[in-house]
C-alpha cells in the first residue's frame, strides 16, 4: 500500500509513520500544498496513493481545502467511488461542525481525533479494507 502522511507537526508525523510503515510505503509532507502536489505526482508516475492521513489545521493550505483539491483531481482523472483514495482526517478538533465539513464538504472517508492511538488507526484502516 502507498500512504501519504500530511502533518505539519514533526512528532505527529513520526508517530503516524511508525504506526503505518509495517503496512506500506509512507511519504510525508508538511502542508496541504505539498499534499496536493504529491498526490498529483503519484498519479503522473502511475503509482497513486491508496491512503492519505490528512491533518486539518496546517499552514498554507489546510486539510479541508487540500482534500477538496484532491477530489477535484480525481474527478479530472475520471476516478470515482471505490477507486478514490481513502482519506482519514486527523485532527485535534472534535467539534461536530468540523466533522460534518470533513465528510460532506471535502469527501473524507474517515475521521480520527488526536492523539492518534495505534489500535484505533489500524481498526479504521481495516474497516476501509486496506489491511486485513
């Protein structure tokens, strides 16, 4: 599995990589702008990401906006439904408005509140059918 970790905080990036490395190749970027570029580049190389762990609050382009751009790129490429990249929004925000925006506005697949626990993350990835 190819995984993109989008997180501006160094420690959170390292923790996510430690949790996910046994399940695939992890690339890491620090903001939404880099996430969009990495996503586009992966498609151009013919090796798209299967999972993106995307922080919401980041500098430059935040996670919500980055996700909308990623979904736009998929539409341009003709990628639909089950073929879309699975996106787990990872955030310290636990308010209903943020959850609703992540799912309905941005098309998030899932949502996890920090601090991320290994078991919770792996359970979520299993529910998405990415690991057994």
